[in-house]
């Protein structure tokens, strides 16, 4: 039972399910973003939460605010290498529906986030022959395949995938630990019955529980180390993307200075 308790405790403490109001800050790609959320229903400052992270390749930084307040205030700070380059505050934003705001230095053109759309063409049934039907079907299959591939790719690189994988690993460890403990108890039931002192029985139970708990704790620690490794790899990928974006920006400046842009 201790193994189940530890596993459930870790699952509950791993917050990979987001709920509430979705907030998107559009800014410079791969820049550091910090957003302080405060209660917008009162005049005094009352902090609700603090959200930090990096903008993606399109300059989007998205998070969820779980609150029952009707209004919130957003204090946005955009940084590059811990040096603040822009900041804005948005007062009285309504919760319950997505919030979108742009924050960038003056004169900077933000990138537009592409939207995936699927075009469906309706033709007159009297003019649609067998060949046109086949072509339309192939086009729809190709579009669906691209949409599905993009969705699957973004899922396997998201933090939700990493957290979900960690929870599954922990549950598997708990399952095998419980099976091992039950099997051990059943094997002990077939041995010769002899009268034991109460202190001996208590000591055996303590040793059994301690062995199972130690083993479960070791496996849970291994799972946590694996999760940290995955997060570090994700940070390395973000750093590489940010370096590429900075090099591209520097190249554009050089071309413009040389008269090629």
C-alpha cells in the first residue's frame, strides 16, 4: 500500500493537465518571457501567479491561468540574455476566453503564426465524374496526412508528452512492485507453520515493507532522473533554435548594411 501511496502522490504532484484561461503573448522568437498575473478586480496589487518561459519559433509564449477572478492584470517582461528589452502591462483582461497580446520593441515586425486550414471544394454532382472524385479524395487524404503529422510531431516534443511518459513509468513501477509483494506473501504462505513471537512477526513485516519501499523509491528516483534528462534535452534544442534565429537575424542585418537587402 505504501508503494501505491507514493505513486499516487507523484501523479497528483505532476501538473501536466492545464485548465483555465489561455493567454498568448506574441513577441520576438526564442526570447525569454516573464508574465506576472495579478487580480484585476481590486485596486490593490494581489499576485495570482508568475509564468516564465521562451517564445517559440513564431514568437508565441502561451500559458494557462486557473483562477475564478473575472478580471486579471498582466505585467509582461521580454528579455534577451536576462536583459529586458520590452515590457507592457494590460489591465482588466477578461477571463474565461483566450487572451492574445503583443509585446515587442517599437518598429519590430512580429512573425505571423501559420494556421492549418483544410479547403473543401463542392462541385455540381452532374459535372463530377469518376476521375474528379478520385483526385478530390487523394487531395483530402494528403491534407489530412499533413495535419496529422504536424499534430503528432508537436505532441512528442511537448512537455505534456514528457510528463505523461513519466507518470506511465511510475505507474508501471508501482504495478510490478505490488505484484512482487503479493507473490512474496503467497510464497511465504506455503511454508511450515510455527508459532512466532509478536516481536518477530512485527520485525518481519517491517523488513518486508522496508525492502519493497526501498526498491520502489529507487525505481521512482530513476524515473525522475530520466524526466530531468528529457527536460535538459528539450532545453538544449530550444537553445540551438534560438542560436539559429539569432544568426539569421545577424545575417539579415549584414545584408542590409552591405546593400543587398
